[in-house]
C-alpha cells in the first residue's frame, strides 16, 4: 500500500504509463526495487520463515542480509528494465508500428516461456524452498546470507522474468499491472495447481499478443496515443 501511495503521489496514476515517465535512473531504480519487494514478498516469505529457524545468532542482521541479497538480484534487473523502458518509450512515440510489434513480441515470448521446462524448474524451486534450504545452510563465510538471498532471487527472476517482460507493453511502472502480476505470481507459487495455472497464463499471454495486433491500446505502455496523452499532461503540469 505504501508503494502504491507513493506512485499515486508522484502522479504516475494506476494505468497506462509508458517509458520511464521522465524519472531519473536513481528514482526509477528505487521505485522499481520497492515495487519488486512488494510483488515478490510472497516468494521470499516461505524461505525466510524456514531460514530463520536455522539462524541461532545475530538473527536480525543475518535475515536482513538474506533480504538484501534477494533485493540485489531484483535491483540488478531494474537496471535492465530502465534501459528497456527508456528505449521503447521513445519508440512508442516515434515508431508506433514497430512499438506495436514489440508489444506483440513481449506477450508472445512471455506466453511461450510459461510453457517451457525451464519455467517449471524455476517455479518448482520457488514452490518448494525446503528442498533448497539445506544447500543454503551449507554456505559459509561472512556473505553467506547475502549469497543465499541472491541465489533465491535469481531463481525467482528466472521464474518471473517473462511475466515482467509484459510490463514493457503495459508500462514498466504501471501500478495496476504490477498488482495483477503480483496476484498471478502468488497463485503460481502457492496454489496446489500452480503449475497448471502458469500454463493457462501462458496461453492467455499468447492470446493477448494476438489482441494487440487488432487493438494496440491493450498494450498502453507501447501505445503512441498513451504516450501523447502523458506528454500532454506533463506539459499542462509544467505550465
């Protein structure tokens, strides 16, 4: 709720928000990391609960290090997200036809990845943290907790990167889309039929790709009309 409130306060709204919305790299990265933390909380909570039981000393700092490592993995992804949002936000304004096909490609790639064995392997990792806890307990050294967090974060990134790719088509900081994806991710990872649900999501994404061919506005992050509306709103604000 805090993250959503901040987004609204910054006039990002909840719906179509193309590109980086004029945010600096630092502001974008902070906002991205906070949103990822909110979205992926359900992913790290089961592991953190189990991990906590194995920590007998310095519990606060060690669990903080675990969470920091997890956020580090997603923060690194934010660097890539900023570059993608910047490039394709400009594309939506200058080359709308190409932008439309990029949106189609994003949804098609996300949908097809949802059906791959690699997706299922990463999803299994996130759905069954107990199976990997022994590996993390075996880590040694002062950075062992950060290393465990990064390792788990990379598996979650492997599980969800394709879903995050559709944010290019929706708008990388589209809060409504992020809430929807957070629900999808939570169901995938916690429902007993999560793997079947992930495949259904893949099919829906492919269908959505076809819908974008017919109506580009269903991908507001790469819809030139959305970019023009946002630019107009920003001009009015500056006045």
